[in-house]
C-alpha cells in the first residue's frame, strides 16, 4: 500500500468516527426529551446491571421476541378457521322462534353484559393493533389504539364485578358439566337431543370464569403496565421483586391470560351469533326460545317446569 492510500484510509476512518459521534450526540439530544430520559422518565425502574433489575429479563425477552406475537397470530387465524370448518360441516343449530319465549336475562343483566360486550369490541382489536404495531406502521394510529384500549378498560372495570356477582351462582360447576364436556355439548352432531346443562352449560361456565376472574387479572396487569412508574411498597416487599420485574411479570401475565380471553371471546361470539341461530336476541330482549332451552339447557328447563314457571 503506498503513502497516499494510507492517508486516504485514515481520512475515511476519521470521517466514519465523526459520523458515529454525530449520530450518538443527536440520539442523546433526542433522548433527553424522550419518555426514557426526559421528564416522563420512569424513576422507579432500575437500570440494567443494577441489583435485582434483570431476574425475569431473559424469560421476558425470549417470550416477547419468539412467542407472544406468533401465538396471538395463531389464535386470530386458527380459532375463526376452526369455527368456519365447524359451520360448514356441522352447521348452526336452529330452534323454532314461533314458540313460547322464556325470560332469562333481566334489564340489569343485559345492561352489564352489553357494556362488557362493547368494551371487548374495542379492547380486542386495539390489543391486536398494539401487538402488531410495528407491522401496522406504529405512530399515531397505534397511540390512539393504546388510548382506546385504556378507555375501554375503564368501562369493563366498572361492569366486571356486577357481572361476576349476577352470574356466579349459575356458573358453579356441577356433575352434569362433566357429561356436557364428554359430548362437547352436542356441538359435534346435527341431532337435537336434550343436553345436560343448567341455565349455563359447562362451556359457558368456563367462559364466565375466564371473562370475570381472567378479566380482573387483565385489568390489574394492564394497569401496572399503563402506570409504569407506580410504587406500591407493600407489593414490592411481599414479592421482593424490583419494579422492572413487576412490569415484566405483568406483561407476561397480560399476554398469557390474553391468549385464553381472546380465544374464548371469539368462541363466545361464534356461539352467540352463528352456531345457535338467533341466540344473540337474548342479550337484547332477555328472552330465549322455549325449544332452545328445552334442548340445550335441559335440566334448567326441567327445573323451571317443576317450579311452574313456564
Ligand atoms: C359482541 C360480544 C358479545 C356477544 C354477541 C355476546 C352474546 C351473548 C349471548 C347471546 C349470551 C347468552 C347465551 C346463552 O345463555 O345461551 C351471552 C352470555 C354471556 N356472556 Fe356474552 N356476548 C358478548 C360479549 C361478552 C363479554 C365481553 C363478556 C364478558 C367479558 C360476556 C360474558 C357473558 C357471560 C359470562 C354469559 C353467560 C354465560 C354464557 O352464556 O357464556 N359476553 N353472551
């Protein structure tokens, strides 16, 4: 290599270092005003390398990088696909709408249920928008989704306890629920044979527990993430976890519970809107068709008859 080439090489190196230094300074200047280093800095969160900062770090990073998105994608595509196949092969259950109506849901029941339904109609798509935020281009759209997700959570948080209380008695498991599960509620057959179930069948009971208790877990873990900088000394002392680990744990719990809630919510909507024709009317009028109750909730029907309530 001649002297000229060496000088050129040195100049290139200096230029390269100059560019890197400029980029670093620009980043630092930008970050000084950002959420991480600016006034909104999360003061409770330990930096990397500090004692207690990284216990759940590797687990969280591994799950977040490799599993959460792909599982949500699988649920979003797989669950509706499975039901589309069910609809095409077995089809909807249709009951006479000309017969007697049985009043099952009070005005209060319906109001609470409708607010929960409305909140989920916002929570689920906006949750997916955040999960696939990068693919959707990020920015204002995803920030709006995040804010709507937060607002809809408030509506759900208001109704989740009344919903828990109003349906808890009908959602306790009984022996007949095992029988229901063994025949998958009769949904794998086209026949109209009386199915062992009370006011709610085993599938509905499972949804009830996931929607209410699981819903509460979602609210709490979501709130932890939303108010990142909260400082609950009792919680830290009880769990002996650092703030960053509490946030990682919240994110893991929110995602895993989210899998179950979203899969069950899609199932719930499929059942109410497609699998049982006209079933959705009950959440609006409070009435169910007599034949539907007689077949799909046979022990509830028997009980109503015995009590002379029909
Ligand atoms: C668009 C959304 C929704 C629709 C169309 C819908 C529809 C229905 C219908 C038709 C029923 C009566 C089923 C029957 O007894 O045969 C029902 C019951 C119920 N819904 Fe919903 N619902 C929706 C959202 C929700 C949400 C968001 C929750 C809770 C977070 C929820 C919780 C329940 C529970 C616990 C029951 C009683 C047990 C059961 O049927 O599974 N629903 N829903």
